[in-house]
C-alpha cells in the first residue's frame, strides 16, 4: 500500500478524520471514549507518517487538533479555590459548639 493507491487511501482517511475533529471538537473534549478512538487513529496515522511525505501538512494539523482535544481541562475538574477552607473551618466550629457534652 505504499504506492499511489495507498497514498490516496491515507489521504482520504486523514481528510475524514480532520473534518470529524473540526466538526465535533467540543463533544470530543467531553466524551472520554471518543477521545480514545481518535487517539488510536492518530497513532496509526503517525506510525506511517514517514512513508507519506505528501501528507506532512495534514498530519501536522491533525497533531494540533488532537493536542487541543487532549489538553482541554473540563471545568468541573479545576482545583477548588482557596476560600473553601475557611468556610469548612467555620462550619466545623459551629458543629462542635452545637454538640452536647
């Protein structure tokens, strides 16, 4: 598959994957399973990158899109702010005052 036919198939697969990533990038950042499939396809494409120098620009674009999907940190996973600790201390003090001795 290293001939012109193989190049055409690789180019079609890469074009489809790039279009898919462009279209559904936001959803892929939310769905962990979809990200794994994209990463597997990316690794397969990058494995043969040296054989297909004509696809260099597309593989670089794919690399950038995969990085943006992987590096997106969901908002609910952001570290909590430091102001939460004093609030816990406050309620712990109130709770200890209300306990019967």
